[in-house]
C-alpha cells in the first residue's frame, strides 16, 4: 500500500510541479535561489560560461526540497576547474525517490575569449527510472552560455538551455523536465561596494516571457543576505550565506502562494 501511495505522488502533484515550466531536475544553486533564481547570470548549473569566471577550483553540493515533501527533493553535486586556457566542469543532478527518479549527468567547458567575452558549452544526458513504465527513456541535450563584461562591475549573460535535444529510449513517454527549452537574458551588477543586483527575462516554451530579480548585500566580508522574486506566479525568496574559508554555506527559502514553503541548503569547498 505504501508503495502505491509513493507512485501516486508524482501524478497528484503533476499539475503543480510542471505548471509555469518548473524544472524539477535542473535546480539552480542555493545562492541563486535566494536571489529569485536568475540562473543565466549566477548559476553554473545552468550557464556553463560562468565556470571560467570562478577564481578557484570548487566542489559544490546543493539540496532543494519543495513544499516539505522528501519525494520532491532535488540534489546536485558539481566539480568546477577554471583555467585561463580552458575551464572544465561536471555536474550530477537527481530528483525524486526510489520509485520515481530523474537524473542527469553533465559535462561543461568554457573559454574566456578576451577580457570581456566568455563562451561556454554543456552536454548532458538525462534519464528516467520509474516503476510506472517498463521501458526507460532519456535525453541528450546541449546548453550554450555567453557572458559579456563591458566593465568590472557589470556582467551580462545569455543562456540557451536544452536546445538542441534528442530523446532516447521509449519516445512515447513524455517527461516535461527533459523537453522544456529555456532562453534567458540577464544582468548582474554591483551597484555599490558589496551590493549586487541581478535581473533576468526568460522564455521557456510554455510562456512568452517571465522575469526574476534579486539583490545580495554583504554587510561583512564573510556574510551575505539575499532576497529576490520570480514571476508568474510571484515566488518571493530569502537567503543567507556564510564563508569560513575554504567552505561556504548557503541557505534559502521560497514561498509559493498556494503550495507553501520550499527550502534549500548548499555547501561549497574552494581549493
């Protein structure tokens, strides 16, 4: 009986999980979540060009739980190796539980073309493991990211995600997390010392356009406060971050007007 109830969870929440093109498998890092998302200018889990802008090698882990249900938890682990020659990275993401799980393996690379432009490409394989279907299904897709820094305090990012993509295995099984493309343009601006503003506009295949905005303030060298909002429906978020070198811990919460609170925690190790 318990197994049957577990299998029904994805179906029960299907209208809510997939509404507004929410991607359960690809979730931004917790720092970005606290600022409303804005993945194209703040999260290397989305924009591969951002790894070339990192100052250090790093290992990252993020866990995000929607609405307090462990079955809707998403975990990601990443390794980023920035280099002046060619930067490399790898991500692993997983969402769900034993009876229904979506997972993704991703390899990415980035290159600083000059002092202002950076180009990145990511290749990923996403696959579904579930007791609901006999045959497995998966997807190969590509991310392309571009960043432009006209001045030191301003970063402009462009992200094209999951385009092109090819479905593998049982093509009769529709997994929206695998198919949704995502185009985003945004800016990350340090308006004054230790105050960062981020904002983005995106098109995701199910909406013509939606937006997000956020702010991060560092009152102390090792401590950050964040807030943001993402549109349609309006999803306000709050976050904090604390660095005790070489580790950084981030935490964030997001409020949905119907479904309630979601929360996340992240850990980074720089070396």
